[in-house]
C-alpha cells in the first residue's frame, strides 16, 4: 500500500508549502499595515484577531497606540526603525503605529475619530501632530483637543512636541522657528501634564565630534546626525524618540 505520510506525499507537501507561503504573505502585509499606518476597519480587525494589538507578544495588558504623520510612520528611517517599532522590540511595549506621511492634524483627527471601537481600551495613546500645519497653531491645538475628547474618561495619553527642521528658515530667530515655538508652547499650555518635550531633547543629542551637529545646535535645530533630511528622523533619531517616550511612560507608571 502506498504510504500517505504527509512528509512523503508530494500533494500534502505542496499544500503545506502553500499554507506556509500564505501565512508569510499575511504577516508581511500586516507588518506593512502597522508600519505605514493603515487604519481600515478590516486591517484593525485582523490585528485584533491575531493579538498583535493586544499585548500578546509581551504579556503586557496595555498597548501603546501612536497617531501622527510621517514622523510617527518612520519616514527617513529603515523599515522597523520607527519609534513605535523600537518601543516594541527594545522596550517590550506592544504598539500600533497609525502614522501616515504628509497628513495635517485635521487629517490625523479624521482618522482617529473613525477608529475601531474598543481600540483605546487599556491603551496609552500617543499623538504627534502639527508638523504639516504648524503655521496655524490654534487649529492644531483645537484638533488635538478634539482627539483627546474622544478618548474614554480617564484615558492615558501623551503629546509629543513638534520639532523644527534643519533648513535655514527654521533656525532660531526665523519666522518658521517662531511658529514651532508658539505651537509647542500652546500645546504645553493646553496639556501641561501630557506633553513630552522632545524638540529640545533631540537638539541635546548632538555629536560633539561633528562640525555639522555643532552648527545645527548653535541654531537650535535638530542635529543632522539624527536626521535623514531637513525634517525626518533617521534610525538614530527615531531611537531617541523611542527612549524619550519610554522614559515619559515609565515616569508616569504606565
């Protein structure tokens, strides 16, 4: 009688290989969705079913949900080096990255207001918005207020300061620099217990052996060793953000 042991049956082997390939493809698609901030209800439902959004990998009860633009999505850094991913892989915090490049605070708010019900349960929410509409700080703060207002009563949340870019127009004393300063001051005034002062801390992470970094620090901009271009952070810059966020969470006992 012909043996039908799975390991020796070509048809069974082919089926097993197909299942493995499908599983790998699904995992890759899910990883891309998390990295690039895909927030459709179907993608969120997949995350809920797989446990990726519920702290299953680390045993933590709380997830960290990050909303933002390209700074949150990790533009300028290698795949897997966005700060939510680093919070997960280095600091053991289960995270979901809802950053999409190019979005204003109004667009981020629209996505957040359409999020899956229950996503906030037991979560810490991070909001990093305003870089793409920093010229209108009152609108940014109003949008952030609207986002915070949709969180459950007593929900834990953090807001990240908006950094100024490395271009000449955003150096100390220039108009765009003042826009960033005013925006961050307004956010801090509205949410003093929840703001994370990442802008000044990024500037402080310069390399003393880098003439370029020293020039940047003299103009009070994020040092170029942390940036991939005038605005976006590289792997090192995203790692600094992850460390600052983890520090803020830990200090609050979250």
